[in-house]
C-alpha cells in the first residue's frame, strides 16, 4: 500500500512539474507562424498537404501538454470568482504581460505548485525516517500547498515592483531627451520615437506602444492615459497629466517636460535616500539571527573550553 501511494504521488508530482515547465512557458505568438512555415514547406514540395502529418510534426508539448494546461485553466476559471480573475488580469497588466500569460494559466500555475509542494512534503515524510503523526504531516503539507498556491501571485507582485522601479529610474533621462528633442523642433511623437530608438527598456517599450496606438488612430491623450493605467506608477501618471494639460491649455511642452524631469530626478533621489534609511533596520534581522550568534560562538568558545578545563569546570562535572 505504501509503494502504491508513493508511485501515485510521484506520478502527480511529475505531471505537475511538466505542466509548470511547459504549460506556463511563453505561449508563442510564433506558434501560428511556425505552423504556417511548416505548411509552406510542405506545399513547396508539390505534394498534397497531409494535415495529420503536419499536426504530428509539431512537438509533443504543443500537441498535448499545452492544450491540457489551457483546458485545466479554463476549468479553473469557471470556479473562480470574477473579482479574482480581474485582480489577476490587472496584475498581469501591471507586470507587462510576462510571457503573454493570461489569468487561466496563472490559476493553473497556482494549483500545480500547490499540489507539487504538498506532494513533495508527503513523499518526503513517507520515505523518510521521521516518525511524525499523520495529523502533523497533513498540516505541514497543507501549509506547503498554501505557499505554493500563493507563489505565482508573489512572483507577479515582485515583477510589478521591478518593472515600476526600472521605469522610475529611466524616466528622468528619458524626459531629458524628450526635452532636448522638443526644444530642437521635433513634435512630441517624434521625440517619443527618439527615446524608443535610444533605449530598450520597459519605459521605451511603453512609449513604443503609445506610438503604435496613435498611429492606429487613438487620440494622444487616450493613449497616454492608457499607458499610465497599464504601468500604475504615480510619477508616470503625473507626467501624462502634465502633457495632456499642456496640449489642452496651450502651454509650452518643452517647459513642462523640463519641470517634470527635475521633479522626477528629485523624486528618484528621495526614494534612494528613503531606501538608505531603511537599510539599517532591514539589516538587524540577519545580523541578530546569523552574524551575532556566529561572532558569539567564535569569541566565547575558547573561553568556555578554558573554563571547562579549569577547576570551575571540574566542579560542575562532579
């Protein structure tokens, strides 16, 4: 019975790991392109195209694993509240849509990691020598499962923070270049294009999307507001509001950009000073738990050994 349980747990863990590695990988927009390329190669040979052969030429992960992961995601979304799906979609948007994920795939990742970590705990205690009661093993497995369930959300939050920090650091320099370009006689869209050509970061990608939306017919103010909503950064929201107001009120755009650049630089310096002031407090925990005990062991061990060898130590050992 124990062997059968171990085999079942190993199978579940292996299947979950496969879904995590392949199902959550970036869904290639190139999947359709690759299929069309294979179709074109077969058609160039002059032979009739065999759709079955074409389908079997695709990798196993694209034919089986990825559809299974997407189907599981669709099933999970049916039992997930709409507010939770909207919250995941909002986080994905703020994170810049990493790997072109959608809420269903994030839900699959949550459930897969939950079963993986819980299964690993159960398997470890089943094969291990620790004689723990079943209730304690179940409790630890549940805690590990909850940690695995929350891990994708934590990774998304971390991705959002890294993206916003990168944009915050890049904004003063980008606004300086925008100011120079506008003062040299370029229009706002042309200045944005120069920024996109100069750098390749999250801010330049956001500006490039704004340019594409404007070229497709969206109003400049709407494209800028959508960009601010997608990033969720206070400094960028202030920048877009100032640009929109300068357009509506007829204020010099170059002057507005220079003021915004100075404010962004001051804000960046303030954030750096704030992090510097927080650093000593954050260092207390590793110092108290790791560094101080080590120093005490190194300093006090020779003294304790000498005391144990002295008459005082002999008094306690008798």
